C-alpha cells in the first residue's frame, strides 16, 4: 500500500491495518519456514507497510504534541 493511502486513514483504521500487517507477517514467516510460501519478497513488502504505518503514527503524535505546546505558549 502506498504512503498516501495510509495518510487518508484515521488512527483507528491505522491501528487495525497495523494489526493485520503484523498478523500477515507472522503467517508469511511460518509459511516460508514450512516451504508453503514461494514469494519471499512478500515479507519485505509487509515490513515496509508496517514501517509506513508506524512512521505516520509517530508523525501524527509529534504534530499533536507540537500543537498543544503552541496553544500553551499563547
């Protein structure tokens, strides 16, 4: 999934997507270990999606803190 697609989602949807991605990553790892999954590149793609979600969540958290600080300074 693209980063722009994640930006359009709210925090609740991002949390759900993160849980789904982590579950998918676990299933892929087990699938590769048991030689059921042939596409090892899928793990890389899922890990990148997880990183995108975590980055976006952190950006939103920082933006929220900065906006609260600016309100307190005024």
